[in-house]
C-alpha cells in the first residue's frame, strides 16, 4: 500500500530516484559510524535524520514485496540474508542527502500543495471517488506510520522530486549520438537468397546396430515415458450447497434494519477551504469574509483560484481532519467559519451548498442482501462440513467413503505427468484447475494423508495419490523406427549445415548465386528492404543479424525463421538513412537519449552529495530491531 501511495504521488524523475539512490550508495558505500545517535534515529546526513519508524515501514514493504516475488513468506531477520536491509539503508541515506541539499538550496513545498497532493492521491479515495479520511487513516495504520510522519514524508518526497526534476531538466546527449543511433536503427538491407530444404541432402542410409543402440541411449529423454501419477480429489465450495439454503423475507428485513447506515446516503456539503499561512492572518481572513468582503479578493491575495480551494460533495468522513469535518457540518449554508487548525496549518471554511441525506430503501438492496447472506451461510455450512470431513479422515475414512456418504462427486484422474498431461499428450478432460495441486501430488506417495487445501474464492479440497508409474526408457525394439527417423533427421541437419558452409565459401570466392541455384534447380528470390528488427518465416533473427554483419554482395547463411530449412543469403543492397533533424523518429531518439543523460546527472548528483554530507548509519539499532525473534 505504501509503495502504491508513493507511486501515485511521484513524477517521472521521482520514479527513477530509488534506483539511482541504491545504485550510487552501493558503489560508494556508507560509513559504519555508531556515535552521536538518539535512540530512534537510524540514518543521519548533515542535519537530516531518518527515524526508526520510517526505516521499519520501508523495510517491511520491501520484505513483503520480495516474499511475494519468491512465493513464500520470510521474516524480518531472514530479509537481511537477501541484502534488503542494505537496500533500504541506501535508499534512505540517498533521500537524506537530497533532503539536506534541498534545504540548503531553500526548496520548499507549501502546506496547501502537500494537502492537495494527498487529497488527489487515489489510494485515499472512497467509494465516491473523493478523499476519504477513514481510508486515509486505515492506510496509515496498515503501514504502521503516523499521520505526521506520512505528511512529512510526502512533503520531502515532493521536494526531492522538484530538486531532481531541476537537475534532469535540459540534459542533452552528446552531439551526433542521436544521428548514429538513428542510422543504426533505420539502416535497411535487402538480400538475394536461396532456400536450402533438408531434401537437398542425399538419401541417408540407416544407422548400423551399434550406432542405433548408442543413439537410443544418447537421446533417451526423447524415448522415455515420464513419471505419471493417478489420484482422486474431493472438492467442496459454497456454490455446491447454496441451493439447499433458503433466506426468509423476515431475515432480510432484520438484516436491512441492522445495517441501515450502510444504505443511507449521507448528507454532503460543498465547501471552500482556504489554507492560510499563520493564525493571525487566518483571523483576519475570517473576519473580512464575515463582514462581506468578496472571496475573489482573498483568493488573489493568497495566490489560489476558486477551483484550487473548492470541494464538492464532501461527507463528514472524507475530510482531512476531524476538526475540519466537525466545523464544516456545524456551519449553515453560506456561513464562514472561525479559523480551524488543520494538520497542514490553519484554514478558513465556507459552506457553499448542503446536499440532504437520502434514506436507503429495502427494495433497492433486497437481492444484494440475499446474495450476501446466502454467501455467508454457504461458507459457514462448508466450514462445518470441512470439520466433519477432517474428523472422519482422522478416523481412517477414505475419500471414496466420504464422497459416497456425503453425496459429493469424486473426481478420478489417471496417469498424468507433473505438467498435468497424459502420455498421449493433452490433459485429462476432467483435470481440476487448482494452483500447486500437481506439486502436492508429485511430492506425496500412495497411502499418505495429504492435508486439506483451500480453493481460490472459498472452499476446500482433499486429494489422495492412488498410483505411481515411474519414468522408464522405452525399449529400443518398441521405438526402433522412431529412433532411426530421429537419427536420420539429426544427421541430415548436420549435412545441410556443411552444404551451406561450402556454398558460402563458393559464393565469397566469386561464384554467382544464380549459378549455385541452377546447380540445385532452385529459384533465387529477392527480399524487400529490411530493418535490423525484422523477421518472418524465411528470415530468422539470426539470419537478419548475419545479413547486417555481411558486406555488400557477401554471402552468409542461417536457419530459416520457420521449419528445418537453411537460407543461403547474399547482401544485395545497403541503404543508410541520411542524417539530419526534421522527422519524428529522430526526435524520439533524441528525447530518449536526453532522458538518459538526465538520469546520468541524477546518479552523479547522488554520488556527489554522499561525499558532501557525511552519512552516518546506526547499525547497532538496526541489528537490534532486525535480530532473530523480532518482527521488524
């Protein structure tokens, strides 16, 4: 969640920030200094301090992301084995030196801009697409970060983005580089070519018995039956029993009455919220507005437009603070508030419209309530059956016995590979789609009791392995014809490559492609002009690479883009595009290279700032909070 929040707030430059922070500090290192720390500071750079709360939040996020990538949970202590602590330290240290530099340069972000950025963050929007304070507080609670720390973090993040955007702005790649890249990317070549199908190789005699036996062993994987397993599976979902459950009208009415608040449309208000720099000015603004002064005059003074300070349809739950919410809903329409101290400074409020609450109607939500209650009761019934089945299994009952007693269909699967395929090729028609099911089957044996698993979307399943057929090399006599065919096919490929290599030598020694083609009664074809990134059924990517590495009229060859044929090729034309500006492709290349130059400037800045401001890391505190037995 915290990562998503930050992604929503950052610009393009901010998105490359973390990469360069980590890369720069990984190269230059950070001094192991343990002196001069307060008990809750992890990193300092100059006068900037990073508290342990922020380290913990970022470390937990990175550990969770890493665990999701590898598909298994890891503890805070285990995260250190993967270097996650060093990545977080590098990121926070880089952020600290950038914050220090921004402070020295006098870069600041006004409270109103920070507040607007937070309100615009979709991570904090409620069901109506607007800022919702409860959602905001829940997100902070889930990430174990205080509101004050988050607001400060967002402000610093925006400041760093402004600094880096300024550094990267106007970066220019070296002169001529864009033209060189453009020339390389848009050079076009055509080829005269001759297809060399496997049939050009003369008839190949059958291998002798000794060769055949040796090749049967050499290519054993091609003639081996893979291990297969048979199993039965019993599954139970709420949908399987929902048809047996009835929800009465009285129960629906009772549920509606108990949850009426969910269905009522709350009163909302349209407001103007004026952010003021200090309490004294806020008192003056409130007094003047109450006396009838035009709002436009005040807006001109504080440098904001009406759109900047207007909020439509605000409920009592989706304003930035409880104090502001209470004040807004205590005002009459058109009334001006006294100054209110908000989380980002004093504000003056005006209610410009009141939208009355609308009570919910039972008829509008009856079917949704029925579906919810049916889903809940079905899930409860499935859980009760789950417990009953587990008790029966503990008493020795088999899945076949349980399926019969409960009148539940038992799915039987015979002889499938670890990829879920039959020996004939396709998967069984009744093969269930359950993640990790095959892994369970192939890591357990016949007779072992496999723990019940959970189905996606609710429900449970039980599986038993009923048979194991180990992998086995099929006898030579059983596959003799297939072994002979494969041996000949591989031999023909080798001979075809030898032929193509000989023809390339003949062509490069002066023989024309037409003369070579006449010798094999083949037609010479000519390709269209091709770019380096071109490929099709005739020209593979390797073939195109070979053409662009071969001089004009030179010969080369490659495997065709599709099938077993080779293609003998002669470079027929080379068209190098003219240099110079004025086209969209070249402009795009220039923009990309300039962006890369900006990235290089950002990386250089981070390295330079690490040398300018002494970075100190409290490894003692980090060792304490990440030691085994802690939760980070």
